[in-house]
């Protein structure tokens, strides 16, 4: 049993000033309690924000090279604990261990190194006419992160904010907070000045709302549900602080008629089912020509039935459980919705896979065919391994269907021609599009259109989100 009974505030591990009962962390594979974690209070947030405010002037005025050196120390510290990170995240949210080591640990380790190198080359000043334009750290940042890629999302915010010269108060998800404590330990060992990074765990309705509402917080960076994003925007509006949101998605993978169908369908299924479908960019709608529906359906079934759902610590498992009992219930409710709406159930369905009914939050990887574009199954975010196959008449119809949701986070296009795929991608109202299975690039901007959020993470674009612009005007002779 892991016990985290202290918060990290002002460079020290300190008890909460409140009396809240600790939260429990449950293994989604066994349903057993694996950890208890302290729940902070609004008073703890006040302490953390004050520590971050006190540290801001010193940190923001440090030479860029010194900030980069600290980021590299954190990178090296996380790299040394990669196995611990993967083990913790697999335990708390269920991604198979071999995938966790590559993705859940590998990505945040890379992010700190990326920002160490990027900030050293970033131009914080430029001359424009008779003005000098400078980019300065925005101030104290409240970072609120989700459970599906817990440390990846933390690193996307914390590494960029520290590189920019900001100080940070972090609130991780209560579902998967263990990795955040590993990061705090690494940061403490790096010698980062006290107060530059602070960790306050607790409820979103208590700690999260106190952070968002705090008058000394200059910016909120949040990743999570669209519903929560609306609430954060409302609370933050009282103090007119900057809010960056990375929210939900209902991304479409458009398979054009000239695509290599076996490759495209297999790639689309993979882009839907990664992390048991608990990915905001998941390609949960596969759009195929009406004339090739039967072929696409057969290929999707074959790809789906090749998944091996099981204990995430077993080498043979390619999909683990979903992260919580609540998520298991939600996924099954959406499968029921698909059935009630008349979609064609091709594989999967209600309940857990055979042999996994007795314990664990397992669900069956599911594919529905002939899903109506306006149906709830096609419009609402499931956040589980449920794929909807939708048919289209022609290229223009495919683009119309892809764009016809409240979201705009990601998507894909498959074609024998990259040029043709790019033409279609340009017409998709979404923040990023994978061309013929293109892979994630940390140097490119990540974020969404419409109700998928605002602001961007990663690359220089993520750094710019944490900066304010100031101009000095000079009188010219």
C-alpha cells in the first residue's frame, strides 16, 4: 500500500492544513485499493499560490540557460525512474505495462528534454519598427490534469511553463495521481528553487476551483472534459485570467476510395483503441465509401478481434481495463445507446470479455456499423474502445460528416496520394490531422477547434501560451 500524506509546497513536503479524509487510488485491474493520497483544501491552495508568487520574480529573471539546465536535470531524473513511472501508471489507470513504458513514461521524459533545447533557441525579444517587443512569463500557472495520460499531460504544461519562466501549482487527477508524486520527488532532487513547482492533490470541486478562482493565479491550463472546461472558463472570467483548454473530441478517420484499405482500417482501429479508447484524440468515427462498407466492416472486425484484453501486467495483453468503474459504466451505456439507435453491432458488445467478468473494469472492444452521422453514438464522446463506422457518398459528403460535431481536436485521412489526403485535411475543422497514419510530433502544436478547446501545447507554440507580450516604443530621430 502506497501512502502519500503530504503536499509539495514551497520546496518542502508538508501536511495539509485541512481535515479531509485521504482519497483512495483503485487498481482498475483488480478493484483493490493500491494507495491513499492526501486531499488538499482551499487553504493549501492559498499556501501554494503564495509560494509560487514569492518564487516568480527570481525564477522568471533567471538566465534562460539556467532554466534549461534545470529542465535537463528533471529530464534525467525522470529517465532514471522510467520503470517506476510506467509501473505506477499501469497500476493506477490500466494501460499495459509495455505500452506504459514507451508512451506514459517515454513521452513526459522527452517533453522536458524538448523544452530544455527549445527554450535555449527561442527569441524572447525582437525589433519591430521603432519598438522592441519582448515576451515575458505570464506569472503563476494553475495546471489541472486528467487521468488518461497523466504524466504526459503534466509535462506538456509544467515543462513549457517552467521554460517560459512561470511558476506552477499542479493539481493532478484523483484517479491517477501517483505519477505526479514521482515528478515532485524528481523536481525536489533537481534543486529547483523553492516555490517554482508546487503539488496540491485533491478534489476538483475544492482544490481545482480554488486554483481557478484565485486572484494571484495568472493563467489556468486545463486538460479534461468539455463540461469541466466550461466551468473553469466561468470561474476564471471573474479575474480575467488566461485560460488554455484541451477538451473532448469525436475525431473522424476518413478513408478515401483510393486508400490501401487493409492498412487504413487497421490504422483507424488502432487510433480508436489506443489506451482502451481513453484518448481525447481517438479516431472514434471511421468514414468509408458506401460502396466499400462490407469490406471495411470485415477488416475492422478482424483488427478488433486481434486485441487481447487482459491484466495490464501480462506480456500478452494488448488492451487493459478502462480506468474506473464509472468509466466502465459509461462505455456500456454508450453500447446500449448504439444498440437502441439501430446501429449494426459487428463485434464486441455489452459486458466484460470472457474470463474477465469476476473483477476489474474491463470492457469489450466494440465496433458498430452503419452508424447514423447524427446519432448520439456518432456525436458524443464515449472515451472507451467503441468504434463507429459511417458511410459517405463522396468526398464532399465525407468532409461534411467529419466536420458535423461540436468537437474539433483531431482526425485522419487515408489515400494512396499524400497530396489528395492533404487537400481533404485542409477542409477538416480540427486541430491536427494524421495523414496516412502520421505519428505524433512534439514539435508541432497540439490543441483543438470549437468545443475541443483553445490554446496549444508542445513545440514553440506551447511555450508561447505561457508568455505575455510587451512593447517598448522609442522615439526615432
